């Protein structure tokens, strides 16, 4: 780790290393990502940019963009999350391919499948499966994230686009950055949502009280979610949720902030799952074994032809079965 002891110190919490820097006059007017690349050994600028995008870097106590121009005496706090697994091998894990051409792949990811290796996860991921089934994938996101342009949580199912080459990867990434990609999810939440449609425009960052979670935090990264009621029950609501940004855990955090957490989300539900009274619904929830969140629709322009593409993945049977059980108890 390349650290100047006159302007930085190191702390640690479990397996996360924290660096704190104070910007000198000589480093003023430089970009945040460039500053970190010059002061942290072993981390590429692209990886540091992802760290910044995830809200793991604070400047004067607030999240910032990678392009932020620094000023003298700015304080930078960077949480260096553990490096992904060094060893990476293709694995013959079945995949449901929705679409494929010479440039990209659209995959329907099942719940329970981690997208890429991370700390403590060396195998059994979507990335391992992609490396087995496809000989040509972009390497822009790094050696253990072949072709991956974006992510879904482990227990979220649904659509992901994968790039086969560097040019397509960059053009897709730019569509995500400029909010041109259409991303629509289905979520079953606790409680009756009164408005037929609405939005949540609240910033998201790491929860200062629990660094493994995200939360609505003043000074966090902007996040916008739009929702529409799809079906109402007596104690639950089925929503369509379109996200205009792609913050980590965004839908889960925003719906919890609305006091309508996602059914089956043990991290953000605030214990609401345990308040379910009906024995049939409780039994169905145990059988569900996941959060009720599914990336149903994905739309973007083809990076090579500029043709608009739109894909749809039906609800997995386990989610359909939960709704069927719910309808016997709480008819819509």
C-alpha cells in the first residue's frame, strides 16, 4: 500500500481496510480518482472508480464523483473492500440465455446465484458460468468479471446484459451512465401502497451505523426509483419498479424507506416478515427462501446497430406460486 504517512493513516474493520488522506497543496485541482490511483498501490484506476461509484469513498464526509476536483485540506476516507478471488476458473453452470449475437448476451439470472467472485466467494458465480460457456467476453471489468456490465443482488432474479468485446462493453456502460437503459423490476412489498404510482428520489450511501448495508443518507449518491401498483392485496402490494440509477440495493433501500419493505428481504424488511399472521402465508414465505424482487424488463440500444432492444423475463415459478398462495388467503 503506497501511503504518505504525513497525510494519511490506515484503520481496519473486520476485512475492510480504511485509508484517510488529507490533500496537500501540490495535489489540489486534481481528480479524485487520479489522486487515489497515485496514493493506493495495487488498485487500478477503473477499480477505484467502481469503489467511488459504490459510495465507499467520502470527501469531507460526503460521497463524491470520480471527477471531483480536489482542494487543499480536503479529507478523503476510502474503504478498500477486499480484493476478489485471485484464482478464477470457468465452471459448467447452466445458464438461461434470452438473446445472443456476435456482440452481447442477455441472461436470465436465477435467485441464489452470485454475479461475480468477491471476498469469501471463489466459485459458483455467474461470472464462472459465463467464462465456461463463452470463449469471447470483454475484459474491461477485470479478470473475474468477464463481460459484466452491471449486477443484480444474489437473491434477485432476472435480466442482465453481458458484453462480448471491449467496444460494446464501453458503449453499453455509457448507456447505463447516461440513464438510457430501461430497467423494470417486480417487487412484492409489505403493506398497502395507497398511491397508484409515485417516485422515490433519495440519495443512497453506506449505512453509517452498519457498513454492510446501504441507506438513504444525506450527501449520498443520487438515486431515483419510479413505482406503479400492479396488484393490491389486503396486506401486501405487487409493484412495478423502474430505476433510473443503479445504486447498490437501490430498490430494497428505497422501498424500505417508504415503509413498504420487500417480502423476504431479511436485511431491509425491519422484521416485517415475522409479523405475518396467516399460517399459509408464513409457510409460503419459508418455501420462498428469497426476496420477492425480479428484474423483469431490460431495454437498451444495440451498441453496434443502434436498434432499440427490449427483453422480458417472466416471474420465476417460485414467485408465481407465492402469489397463487397469497390469492387464496387475500384475494386481490
